C-alpha cells in the first residue's frame, strides 16, 4: 500500500478549538497560540471566524486577532465566513483562505447556520465568487458526513450532493467532517469517496472530531485512500456549540506522531508543537487531550 510521503496538516485549534470555550479567551492568548503553531512549523492555521457574535461569542474578537498576527511567509491564515457579511468583515484583515461551512444533514444546517442546505449554497455562491475575485482561496467544510446529532446516521449520497453543489459554485477544496466523532474507518471512507466523486485527491481533507476515540483510525483509513490533507487541533481542543456532547478534533500532536512514525513528513516539529499545546492548556487551566503530549511530557519530566 502506497501511503503519501507528505501530509499537510491544518491546525484548527485557534478556531474550532476555542470557539466552544465558555469564558472569553483573551485576544493576546489566541494570537500567541497562532504564533507558537507557526513556530512549530504549521503552514496552515485556521485563525478565527467571522460569524455572528450572538451565535459564537468567543469569535467576536476576530478582527483584533487577525490584526495581532505577525505573519510568517509561507503560512496560510484561514478564517470562516458563513455569508457575505462575514466575508466583507474579514476582507480588511486579508485572510489567505476563507472557509464556507455547510452540512450533509438538514437539521444540522438549520441549527448551525440557520438555513437549509439549498439556502446555504445560495449564500455561499456570492461569498465564493467575491472571495475568488479577490484572489482568496476558498475551502468548504461539510459537517455531519457520517452522523448528525439530530438526524443520526448520514448517507454518503447526502455528502455527495453537498460536494456537487459546492463544486458547482466554485468551492476549491472540501473538508469531510465528522462533527460528532461517531465515524469508524469504513463509514468515513464511504463519506470521503462521496466527496471524491466531485473533487480530486489533492482537493479533499479529513476533519475528524475524536469523541469516540476513532479519529486516528479514521485518519489512517483516509491515508490508505491517498488523502494527504487533514485538519487537527493542538491539544485536541474544541467542539462545536451546535453539536452538544461532541469533543475536540483529533490532537495535532497525535496525528504528527502517527505520521512521523510511518515515515510520512509534515514539516512540523513535534516538540515545539507540544510546547504550543502546553501553552494553551495552561491558559485554559486544563490538561491536554493529546495522548502523545501527555506521554512525551512525562518523559521530559523523568
Ligand atoms: P442569522 O441570525 O440567520 O443571520 O444567522 P441574519 O442574516 O438573519 O442576521 C441576524 C443578525 O446577525 C444581524 O444582526 C446580522 O447583522 C448579524 P442584528 O441586525 O440582529 O444586530 N450577522 C452577522 N454578524 C457578524 N458576522 C456575520 C453575520 N451574519 C449575520 N457573518 C449566521 C446566520 C450564519 C450568521 C449564524 O447562524 C452564525 O453565525 N452561525 C455560525 C455558527 C458557527 O460558527 N458554528 C461553528 C463553526 S462550524 C463548525 O464548527 C463545524 C466545522 O468545524 C466542521 C465540523 O466539525 O463539522 C467547520
Ligand atoms: Mg469541527
């Protein structure tokens, strides 16, 4: 089996990781987290969201976070923009990439972005065309590609439909998300295959929450298909406010350990990444969710 020789990881910790925090995380901590991630070698970082502050108060300092960044050449800074208002608010901060986020489940679409799947695509259409006219790369995220907190199991055909709709409006890449972490390898492969009906291998990524502890297995299953781009969250932070009970993304440290152990390059320095994870875990007064970070920190201490 030929595994990819290089994997690109997008750290979504500053966005997905922090969006669900109940207490406001100070802006300077968010900025520092991004700096530590880029110092660890991350070349793609999801920084914040330009969403309604009534819906997600934690992301209300989006402009301040973006303004506080000391950008490193070669690093792509992404932000979420659910509608034209979000894109227009984001543009002055010059994101390199914007993310439109839809769902393969109607109920989740309604709960998360307050519209149907069809309506979301119509909203995204104008966002995508304005972003691309401004030379900004457009990624799409498809939530609930294997399971939905409101509808239960989700069929691959629903994923395929949203991937097709996103392709039709000019979304350049799709992330196949297991929002609530219920997926297991074969189900996740089916969801990924559905997206691959409309996108090339170089245009898809996996985004796996680790609620049921399956995210590394699901990552491996996608690597076996040739998928070489994944989202992960430093220290395994995160969750979606509209997917109650779902825990964070798979920890970036754990994915890096898996990949390096398989001889797959990431360009990431695991030790420095662990330092970034310790920084944010200390700031949140909480132990890391990364098994690898725990093991290596114990080793450091002994
Ligand atoms: P809405 O209430 O239907 O929007 O929300 P609206 O157009 O009717 O406007 C209502 C109010 O919101 C107005 O303000 C607008 O100006 C304001 P008011 O007149 O009442 O003062 N508004 C905005 N404000 C700031 N930025 C904006 C914006 N748009 C409208 N962009 C909306 C629709 C999409 C805005 C809302 O539902 C929302 O913000 N949802 C975001 C939910 C979210 O961020 N979820 C988490 C991210 S997705 C995720 O985590 C999943 C992912 O990780 C993949 C996976 O794991 O599945 C990506
Ligand atoms: Mg997510």
